[in-house]
């Protein structure tokens, strides 16, 4: 099955990963992670219907790869801290 939509970015996207959203009751939602040349990682929620038709999309998270990592996330402190 193929879905067609545009996830708009300010520059070209050089990486993407697609995941089915298992927190949703049905297989009608995808989580898509993209990495753009503007140095931002974006996580998108894309809703599709049971008939395979595209419904809507939303950018959930937009993170810069240049930002300082969140130490409270449970990971060890890096050597540069």
C-alpha cells in the first residue's frame, strides 16, 4: 500500500525513517522521523484511513542537532560537559 503526502521542510531531507504507531488501536497512523539540511530532526504523525487514503499530518517534535542534550532524559553526562 502506498500513501502520498508532502511533509514540508525548508531544505532538502537526507534521511527518513518510517514506523507504525503501535500506541494507536488500528494500523492507521505512521510516525515518520526526518533529518533536514537545516540541522533539525522532526517527528511527524501521519494519519491514514483504513481504506489507505491520506487524512492529515502534524509535526510533533522539532529538535536542532546543535542544541545541548537534555541531561534529565536519563542518559549519562557526556565527556564534553
